[in-house]
C-alpha cells in the first residue's frame, strides 16, 4: 500500500510531499518531519530573541543560520553599537537533518571586528564545547550566550593587532587577569577558613539551596522510604484519633441520664411502692359497688322515651287545614 507523507515547514511556509511503498522509508520521513519541526521552532525562538541579528542563510535543508553577536546590545542604534563594541562576530550554524536529537550543529565563527585568528580559534572551541554539553536538545542559544560572554570579557581595542608587541601586551594582560582571579579565589577561600563552624554550615546550606539536590536512585529511595514511613505514622495517628473519638462518644452515652432520672431530679424521686399503696387506699375508700343496681332493667321500662315525639306529631296534625 502506497503511503503519502506531507511535511509542512512551519517557519519557511513550504510543503514537501513524499510517496513511498516502503514502511521503513515512511517512518524515516515521519521522523525527519519531527526534526524539521523542532528546527523550525528553534529558528522562531532565535528570531524572536535576536531580531534582526538572526539571519536564515539557507531555507532548505540542511538549514544554515547566522547570528550577529556583540558584547553590548545597542538595539537599532548602529553608531552606538559601533562605538561601544570593539569586537564583533557572526556565529554560523549549519543544521544537520537529524539535529538536535542525533547530530550536533556544525559551527563556525566569522570575525566582524577586532579579533585575531587566535581569538577565532578560541571562540570556536568554546562554542563547540557548549554544543556538546547540550547534545540531544536545541543548543544554539546556549552557544550564543557563551560566545557573547567571552566577547563581553574581551571588549577591548587591539585584539586584532598581530604585531609582536601587541601579542606580548595581551599575554601580560591575560596573566594579570588570571593572577587577579586567583587572588580573589584565595581571599574567598581564606574567608571561608576563618569562618566559624556554624557559619560554614550556613554557607554550605545556602550553596546547596542555590545548586539544588541532585536526584539519584539512592537519594530517591531514601526519600521514598522516609515518606512512606511518615504517611504510615500519620495514618496510625488518625486511626488512633478515630478510636479515641468513638470511646469518648460511648462514655458520654453511658453517662447520659434517662428521661425518668431528669424528671425525678426536678419533681422529686418517684417511689413506685408508695404510689401503688396510695392507689390501693383510694380504692378501699370508695368501697364496693353494688352491681345488681345496674342489672335490673324493669325500672327502665316505665320510662316513656317516645312521649316527646308523640306530642310533636299531634301538634303537626292540628296545624293542618281540613280538606
């Protein structure tokens, strides 16, 4: 089955359509499209950071980028840039097809102002070392920063002077710089040695906070075991708290008074035996009831319950007119 792959260049707005019957070839081109997308995203980022200093020299693969680097960024003021910066270079990067995941960028340094061929070699060495340190990820910005820092530290006139006298002066100045740096480090170490143990410990803590703690398998295992132990202890505390709450509820329920007890406190304690005795005494005072008085129905037969109804009927008949 034929596979069609369309690769769109995000930054360069071009389309590449490939047809192949080979699955391996198709996967290869799909992987290549991932590299292209990463490269174009990096180009967009560099363009946003360096603005007009970033140039795309080749918009077809392999891409070629150029970044103008100066010690002091003066924006669009070219006159100020020319007067403030005594050294300038172009960092040229040739981007391989499988950069950044597999290959490193091919770097070069073009001298624009104030540097010697020896300076170019030194800068190129720094740039390649930084690219190697960032292998597997976009590295151009990191390389630019290293080169720019070197230019800022060496932003002086006369570095491009190849005369013997100029070289001797530069070497003497470099020796002075290294000596001053060594003296500064010695003073810093001396200050540390003169610190008390508590001050040294505090300095070490600050340094660890600034640098962070590297995570290794051993450190992670130690942290994980400690974390699990803390969580287990917390769970036991919560379980104990729940058990204590249940005990407290049971104790409160056991100590709670019944309604009878509460009523007795307010109106006096009931003595059931006395109440029963009083009821029996009242029954004796009433005496026995002669039930035969209610069994004789003959006295009730003499009563005329219908007399009222008969009187009413006679009155109604008297009121009627004769026919």
